C-alpha cells in the first residue's frame, strides 16, 4: 500500500509550486497601473534641477522637491541606471560629468 493513499494521494498542483487558485486566487490581486509604476517626467525634472556636480543629500532632495520617499527613490534609481547620477556614500547624489554637458 502506498503511503499517500490513505491521505487521498498527492495534492493537486495548479499554477506555480502547488498554488491552488481556488483557495488563494491570484486573479483578484490588485494590479499596478502605469501611473503607479512609471516615474512622472515632472518629478524627474524637479530632481535634476536640484542636482549638480557637488553631492546633494537625499534629505535635501526630499525637502526641496516635496516628493514622497518612494517617488524620489524611484526617480533616483532611474537616473542612476541611466548613468546620469553617481552616489557618494549612501545619501549623497551628484550629476555625472556626462549629464552636466
């Protein structure tokens, strides 16, 4: 006799890693809209206007832009990935030499 037979056999596997859609539906989960994911161009310009070759700390950027921390860090991440800013330490941001030109 198989060990799992008294327990009704192996559980049904659906979706990923045994996810049971009936018990835990993923289809009803909230989806992020484009406005939640994409950074606002006006926010990006506001941040860029405050940056220069000398490092600026993130607290100053938060205060001067009026952005919430999540929005500011999203803008900074995009700019860093684009090579437009550099970080010196964890809290100081400056424009790269290429971004100045």
